[in-house]
C-alpha cells in the first residue's frame, strides 16, 4: 500500500512540475530565428582561424543547439531562409526576406524575430527591413566577426543577446535593431567600421541606442525618423526593385562608371561625392545629362558622417538633384530604390530622405 501511495505521490509531483514547466514556457516570448548565413555560420581550418574562413556552412538548428541558454529566455524556432555570405545579398533576397518577416510578424504566436546575417552588408539589410517591415514587434539582426570554430567566437553570445532583445518589451516600437558586442544599434544609423575586430559596428556621431547587460536591454535613445509600421513603403506586391547604382567620388574622377550605369538602365544614381558631396568638374556634365534623361541623382558623401547640405556644394534646386541628408551612400541607395516604387518626382523623393 505504501509503495502505491509513494508512486501516486511521485506521479502527482511530476505532473505538477510538468504543468509548471509548461506554464513557464508559455510565459517566455516566442522568437523566430531566420538564418541567412554569414560569418556567424562560418567555419575555419583551425580554432585560431579568424580570417580566411568559409562563411555560411553551419545551419540554423546547429546555431541554436550551440547556445542551449536560449531556452531560458525564449521559445525559439529556426528557419533557414538563405545560406550565403552577405556580400552576395541581392535585391531579390531582400524582397524574399522582407515578405517572410512580415508574414511571421502577422502571426499571434511570434513575438519577435532574429535574423542571423553576414556583417558585410548587415547594415543595408537592416535598413531595408527598417523601411518595409509592417509591425512594431522587434526585429533584430545579428552576426559575428569570428567564425563559429574560432577561439572566443563572438557568435554565441551575440545570438543569445539578440534573442533576449527580440523577446523584450523594451524593444517594441524601436525599429529594426542590430545587436553585436553587447550593444544595440539603430538600423538607419549603424555602420561597419573595421574589417575584422568584434567591435566593428558603430554609430559614429549619433550614438548607439543602448546596451545589453546582465540579461537585460538598456535603451538610452531612440531614432526620431519614421520606420517600420510608420513608413509608406509596402513590398507585398513588389517583385523587383528599380536599378540604382553608386558612383564613388575621388581625385581625378571621370564619368566612365556613371555613363555605363546609365546606359545599363539605372533609374537612379547615388553620387558618393568627396566632402559635402562635391561634384567634380569632369563629372558634373554627365550627371546633368543623366538627370535630363530621367535618371534620379542623389548627392551623398563618401565621408560617412554629417548632413549632406542641400544646395551646398551644388545647386540642387536648379539641377533637380536630391540630397541624401545623413544617409551613407549604401543606405541612400536603398531608400531611393524604395522611393522609386512610389514616385519619380524629386520633391517627393527629397521629402522621403528627410523623413526616413
């Protein structure tokens, strides 16, 4: 009799523990990890290989299994969207990813999304999503500067922090975020600043948004520019983005690249000029001619910081050019592509550059 009573007691205790565990799991946020490849999924020849490794070799389930602590902060599921090095990211990849993100965020059982991504074009993907995601739920991009096989690989802790951030109420409504090196950055303003060190991602002038410390995100600022659910861009029925190319400014510059892009059908050109977006005497006539043919010209700067002054180094009103504001050339390209899905009027496009 005693043995049966003991068995019943143990069964009741186990049942109670299972119910409690289930309740605890239900309290955790539901975070979907979308994997696209990159260094965070890379492998090297040895544990000391931190350059010359192969990116995008580890699958999403292996990434998740490598960080069992994720189960303590979220109910995590993974999906392999792409498996590429991020220098091979294309407009088509962005459209596929953006549509998938919007579909998942529309589900009641998804509280946030983490996207693992190569660092080379991470800032560009992040800004694209910042403009086209139609939800205030958190979307966090994460990567690594060292492959998964390296000593002191930064991928596991970066992934843990990203999942923590994506499931946090503090991140709701903050726009698309980047989480690396215990820091939180806004998609619009962040950029990669170093070829190989773990602290590569910076927001040089405007500053990072916050930190992750002790298992909690701390925010100190938020972007005032419109993003995500508050933008006018909708890619639901967009199957291709207009061709927009970047022409880089330098001493002794010529118009060969510009003319080639226009001849190849570019609908827009980002002129990454020197200084405040200055126009070289040998290139200005080609820019004017391209605009007269219908190509939208946006003046940006290769400097990487500061406001590009409209009507500063060029008479933008007279030339019918657009000023990039504080966007770097690669992000100006993204905004112009999306702007061209809505309008070809330069006044409207300029408004967008001052809005987003």
